C-alpha cells in the first residue's frame, strides 16, 4: 500500500461519541481526515467542496433519518465517480448491499457500524474502497451464503471453495484471498475456476464485476 | 365484512400478545446482556492494576457480549419494523425477510405490483403468514407470489411439507385476520394432498 500520500477522508455521522471515536481512529491510522459532519445536506456540500478520496458515512442521518446519508453520498458520487464510499449502518440488509453494488461497485464498501471497533477491518475497508475495490461486511455475506435454500449447485462446492466464494463476495482480490487463506495465488485461481464452473458463472473482467456475479447468484 | 366486538377483542388480545412477546425478548436478550457487560467491566476495573492479563480477558468478554446484544436488538428491530421497508418498499423487504427464515423461500413479487400506500399492509400480511405458520421445522420450502387483478391484490403462500398441521387449528391466523379486517380482505387456508399448506390472502385495492 502506497502510504506516501495519506488518503483524504470525509466523515458523515450524527452521533457525537461515535463520530469522535471514528475520527480519532482514522487519524491514528494515518488517514487525513478533512472533517466530519452530522447532517446529510451539509455533508453533501462538504464532499462537493473538498473532493475527498473516500467518504465514510452513516446511512441513517438527519434531516429525515431514513437513508439521507446514503442519498447524499450517491449524489456526490455523480460529481466525483472515482471517489470511494464506505457506508456504515446499524443494520445491514443483503438486498440493500446488492442494490448498492449493482449501481456501481467501483470503490464501494458497506460495514456494520460496530465493525469500526475492529480497526484492522476498518482500515482494510477504507484502503480497498480508496483503491477502487469493494468491501462488503463479512457477516452479511456469510448470512447470504448460509441461508436455507433448495438443493442446488452451491451444495457441490467443497468447504474451501465456499470460503473462497465468501471472500470473493466480500470484494477480495485473488491476491488478498491468497494472503488471507495462506495459500498461493495459483491455488486461489484454481478454486475460483472450479467455483465458476460449478455455479455456471461467466468469468467477468475486473474484481467488482465478479463480486456482482457472485452476489447475483447468491441472491437467487 | 363488519367487524364484531368479538373480532375487536381478539385483535386487541393479539396485539397484547405481541407486546408481551417483545418485552420478553428484550428482557431476556439485550437487557440481560447489558447487565452482564456492566459486571464484566467492573471486574475488569477491579483487576486492572494487579492482574492486567485477567482484566483484559474481562474486557474481551464484555466486547463479545456487546456484539451479541447488538445482534439481538437488530433481529428485534427487524421484527418490529424493518428499516428497509421504509426506505425501499415491500419487495426488497421481503427479500431481506427471506434470508432470515429457516426454510428456503421463493419470491415472485413483480416490482410495482404493490402500490406504495399498501407496502406496509402487504409486508406485514406476508410477515405474519411466513413467521406465524405452524410447524416451521416441517416446512421444506415455501413460495410466495403476489398478483394484482386490478381490483384485488392476491398474495399466495404455499408451504411444502407442513400440510398435516391440523386445518382447524387456526389461532395462528389471528394477526392476519386482525390486519385483514381493517382492509376488508380475506384469507383462505387449504391443505393440498395432505402435504402442502396453501394460504390465499386477498385485499381490495382502490381503483
């Protein structure tokens, strides 16, 4: 990871204790925090003015407290399509995640709020979305993979292949999967090829295309 | 269909039962877990200077317990009112509900088949049909389809495998009847070939 220029981050969060904690952790980890705002309309104005590398924002925010944070970030992305976004939420719905990613998976992350307490997960997610990757909450992906379903191609995966499938869906690259599982990239590539063949998926170019393909499959 | 006082009393009892159930889940789940967290933190504080290793273990236990409490609250909130229903409507909300059921659910809900003013009604009808159905563990699979005939909205839920559940034991339908009374809708329960349970719910839609 190139750390010569710190990643410039804007934070959207209305709960003061959580906001201060998040900003503190980010600064501690070497991110350049440009500021934090607790209102979606202000947040939007600041993103447009500051053009950060990454926005980390709560989905539920004032003024309406529904998905104002998400709407503000999506609007800001129209102006800055290269900007990474990491959405935080008290609740995570798999179908929400899929819709968000389907819109444009480039540089999108989605984490449960409490994952911020696991600094390694937070830092990894920010770095990934900053680099244009995807970072989806492992718990949501796990729920999606292990939900009850009728017998189908997923049953034919080995345990290892299931694990690899989950990591793909979270947005990890082959290299990151290799590192996580402590196996070679070649071995990961073979697993991926087997998974694709068994599930009848077509090989997509680019990491976020394959995230989408896998999520679409898991959604069925 | 006119609502009798018997219906109203039954509706009230259903609502009270629902509240009691929520209160129990809060007491036994997150509330108890918060108490456990306080105790673990105070033990961490006690051991902090003399046995820091032990103190750290208590903090880790507290953090893990907080995690479980959050999960419990999230499940509870989803049962009260899933936020995805408010922000995205009935179709995504049903997909999300499907992920939490112990059996596979196939959904056939064309987008826009439900008008936004009926989102909540339709969602909670489906919710009660899917959650309250007896013999959950016998259900091998289920299918939920929503069609509109223009004048009526028909929700058809088919459960495979729990059709032996006595057709006369319909107390579980109370929340559905309660909701349907307000909308002048109706529900029909059928048992197919002694195996499948079929639920047909109809509500009139404003033309």
